[in-house]
């Protein structure tokens, strides 16, 4: 099966966890897009009554176009379940997210959710994190200084460019993304603590101790993994 077919498989499988009356966090990315499409079909055909809390302008637009009710994270008293994609998931269920530059809202929504589910194709499952460049969202003012400090620490930073390559990418919050090319992250907790104390860093893409369930798309079908937290 191709990667896109595996993403569709898990996207469609994951909506089985969504029940009538739930408030659901809707992640961002190509895998989530399949999930939101499937959710939209359930809303339309079954009259499923749910509220969505989105993590990006792109997901908000898709959900609204499909007739899914959307509220801000600040307008709901809780989120029952968030379903999101991921860029890497390690053996011990730690994750890197932010490949789609939505890590800030994704982390806000995830940390305000009772349960978090990640849906990925099998290529995202790794032993240790770090082959995927770690995204760090920084405010534009002083970002060059943050970049230089990351360089000195050996983090091999690169500013993320916009799709046309002509300017720096701006997140939904109008910040920049610095990607760190770390190759192998052996101690994610220490790295996360180091990154978040850097002035100018808004958030980083290490999502630690956050996920409850992972659905992995494999050629022989979706595999559901319980992170036991
Ligand atoms: O973290 C994310 C966006 O910020 C995405 O969930 C992550 O990049 C996975 O994306 P895709 O499903 O397109 O592979």
C-alpha cells in the first residue's frame, strides 16, 4: 500500500472513537485531512452531533466546509478526544510534531484534552526520535539570535522557508519555524527543558508523555497501540 493509502486507512479508522455529543480536537496535516473528511461524512449521514476544536486555519476551513461545528479552545469547558497526526513516534510513545507548522495550536489543544490519539502511517514509527528535523516556533523579533545560540549548541538549525521558497514560512500565529537537525535525540526530556527556556522560543515540537492511543497504518490493516497512560 502507498503512504497515502495508509494515511487514509488510519484517518477513516480513527473516527470510530468519536461518539455523539463529544468535543473533539482536530489536528493538522494530510493524515488528519482524511480523518476530517470521514468525520464530515458521519456528521452528514448519521446526524452525529459533535463540536470540533481545530489546530490550524487549514483544518478549520476544511471542517467548516463539511458542516462540522467549530469552537475555539477557550470556548469549550473540555475536549474529550484529540486526533492528530505525527512526524515521528518512538518506541516509548514520545513524538515529534510540527512538520505542518501547526505545533503551537496542536500542543495547546492536546494538553487541554482528556485523551489524545495519533494516527500515522508505519513510516513514522521509529526507535529513537530525531531523524525528522525538530521544529521550534520562535517569534520573529530576535529570531536570528535564537538561531545563533542553537548553532553554538550544535543543533544544526535551519529557518523553514515558505512553500515558494522566497521567504520565511509564517505560522498561523505569524511566527517563524527553526528546524533542528539533531539526527538522534537520546534524552528528549532534557532537550525539551533546554529549548523552552530559550527567550524567543514560543514552543517546540517534542510532544512528551501526551499520547494515549496510536493507530498505525500497515499494509495488513490498522494497528491500535495503547500507550498505557
Ligand atoms: O504535526 C503536524 C502538523 O504540524 C502533522 O500532524 C504532522 O506533520 C504529520 O503530518 P502528515 O499527516 O501530513 O504526515
